[in-house]
């Protein structure tokens, strides 16, 4: 089983949408027995909370089922996941600041390392903006998730 974890700050906007998009891809490709995914946040701001209402609205608009309650990243995730995919460089640096990161066998790589456009950039945080920001995030995540899946199955 290949285990993939998407990480953002609050785990209510970007990473739950990434998880929903990737889960949809897993199911469309009938890979449920070989790949699983989850998401979490580096912060404790929204633990136990549902995705942001704007994330939910965007997910419905794009036909992405969301089924996630926010949780915080823990050092166990270094063992529990093969791929740890932070949305931006702050999330990346926060993960890498755990001493356990040095001993981890996980691939820890930015989401947009897999983006065919804007490679290596941040997935912009849509929290303080309007709904257009959420659609922009969806477009970036959809593109990146497709490339990530291709890498996992090739
Ligand atoms: P996310 O967005 O990291 O994509 O879930 C945010 C959610 C909440 C906050 C910031 C970003 N916040 O400051 O509460």
C-alpha cells in the first residue's frame, strides 16, 4: 500500500481538497487496494473541524466528495505515510523542523513539485480571499494530483 498525506496549515482549505481530488482519482483508476490518502494541518487551529464552507462549496461545484475532519500533523506521520506533500514552503519548513524528519524514509515534496505549470511554487492560501481563490486552488491541485498519481503508478 502506498500512503500519501497532504499537508497545509489549517487542514480546512487546501489539503482536504487535495485529499478529495486524489481519492476521486484513486477510485476512478480502481486503485483503492494499492494507494490511500489522508490530509492534515501543521497548526492546531481547526482540529476536529469540517472543511471551510468555501472549500465545501468549491468541492461540490467540481464534483469532489469531501469526507474529512481536521487533524494536526504528528511525528507518527513520518512512519505512517510514504509521501508527505506540503502545500507551501511554510508547511514544508514546519514539517522539516521536526528532528524526526531527518530519519524519515518518506518522500517529502511540495505539491507543486508535481505541477506542470508553476513548478515548485506554493499552492496559494485561499483562506483570506474570495471564491475565485478556491477555484484557482482547485485547478492547481487537480493538475498536480494527476501528475503525482502518474508518478506513483509508473
Ligand atoms: P489551509 O487554509 O491551510 O489551506 O487550510 C487556512 C485555514 C485556516 C487558517 C489559515 C489558512 N487560519 O489562519 O485559521
